[in-house]
C-alpha cells in the first residue's frame, strides 16, 4: 500500500472538505487516484479468473458431425484451450481426438472425452469419460454409470424443443431437481432460436444453482467455439476443478446474422441427413 493511502474504503470515500484549498486538493487527489487504481485492479482480477475457453459440446464424423476428430482439434487450436468431443452414443471419435491432441502439444488444445447419451429422458452430456456409456437407459441409471467411471453428467440443452425423450418418459429438464447432475448446459448455440431455450435454462437454474456450461453443439468446425465455457486455468484438469466448484461462465461468442444463414442451412441439412443415417445404422445393428 502506498505511503499515506487510507486503509479503509469508507475513509477513502470520505474526502476532506475542511482545510485550505491547496491541502484539500492534494489529499483528495491522492484518494481519488487510489480509488481508481483499486477499481482497475479489481476489474483485472475479475477478468483474469476466466482465462480458459472450452467448447463442451462438439460432434465429429463418428456420429453426425462433419469432420474427423483430428480436423476438429486443429481447428480448435488458437480458438479454444479445451474441446469436448461429445458424439451421439460413442466415444470412439473423442478418444481419437484425445490421442491426436496428446501427440501434438504444439496445438495447445486439451481434449475431454465426452458423449451425448440418448437416455429415455432425453440427451445427457457426459464429460471426462474413459469408455462408452450405453444409450437407452433412464437418465438416473445413465448418470450412475457416468459417475461410476469418474465422469461428470451435464443436462444437455434441457429445454430444447427436440430433446430425444422417449414416449411415456419425463424430460431431463423436468427431472433436474431430482437428478444428481454435475452441471447444466445453459448455452447451446445450435440454432437461431437457441437464445430462447438457453434463456429459460439460465432462468430456471436460479432455482437449482448448478454449475453452468456452454457448447456450440457444432456439427461443423465452422461453429466451433461459437459458445464457450470460461474457467480459471487453461487445461482439462483445471476445467474439471472449476466445474466441481461452480467457477465456470457460459457465454455466446457468436451473433446469428442474415449473412450466416445460407451456410448454416446448408450445414444443418447435411447434418440432419447424417443424423438419420446414424439412427438407421444404430437400429440395424441393434
Ligand atoms: Zn442433443
Ligand atoms: Zn449435440
């Protein structure tokens, strides 16, 4: 603390009025400078907390995404510190991405092995997996399996109109208070109207106070990092610690402008076709 600086906030705001004008000017100017400096430091500290950027919802060609895992890792370099590959009901692409990122530390990208699991209650994101969790179970049983292998369970786009809920089952969005979830995806940047269901998820989370995540739900590297989870640190273990302590920030780094629409529609129609093919293949292989 500089010499002569007042040591309490109240004292700093208590500007001197009863002394000669020159003395008053000197004292008050010093106090004002000190206030401004502290305000700046506080702002910098707040900014520095969320140094890492992670996209926690990304699909590869191993499900209905558009690119191979290696392409995604390379595209993430410079845009993100951590990327979670969360293919539908498989971790094969994520494991491949993790190996590739491990062989290329110069890219500066850490990969979290994830999966978007089709539960009977809708889509559930699992992060920090080591092996695949089977689809077709209830959300509660699925979360149990995720936790058994040390993973984290996140409610994926819990208020999206298409959540993959099986007939006769309640959606994860409605079950959130009863489920042992580790986090909630409050930013899912999958479409033009995503802000609406994202806003509702964020609002409802006021009741649950779950740690928050953001993901682009990218089915093409074009969208990669369009939504990001901010966290203190730069790598996957730091992100995990941040999720465990609720020190994450979900944000959208993208604006849906008219100029983006033709490319968006083109990518989305290709991805719907791929998704239908994946579903058909899954049915055929039982
Ligand atoms: Zn989904
Ligand atoms: Zn998805």
